């Protein structure tokens, strides 16, 4: 199993737009092969600093989702509201 942490900084006033897109993403991700669990978080000191922490059965399962057309569509939808490119960190025990 691996954990994937995705860190994003969203534009001012775009919080509700981001949250709506992320709800749709989590619904889609649940059906991805190898997906175990996930949740969205926001920095308590900066609501525009967001984190998604997911668990995958393997790095290969994450790579399949990472390169999927579903994830590409979601990234295209949020790209205009991001302040910078997302940072992705993979963790293992």
C-alpha cells in the first residue's frame, strides 16, 4: 500500500469551485482500480492551501489513475484556479 499526498494552492475566491470539482473527482476515483481510500483537507491557517491524501494498493495502481483520462479531465478543470502546479508526494511504510 502507498499513500499519495497531493498539495495544491487555489486562487482567492475559488474555494467553492475547487470543492465542487473535488467532490466529482473523489466519486470518479472511488471506481479506479487499486483505490483504497481518500480525503480532502485544508490548511487551518490558509483555506486556499489544500491537500488530498489517498491510499492505493500499489504504486502501479496510482500510476494508472495518474495517467487516466478521468484525472486529466479533472486537472484541466482545476488548472485555471490553481496558483501553481500541484505537488505530488508518494509515501510507503
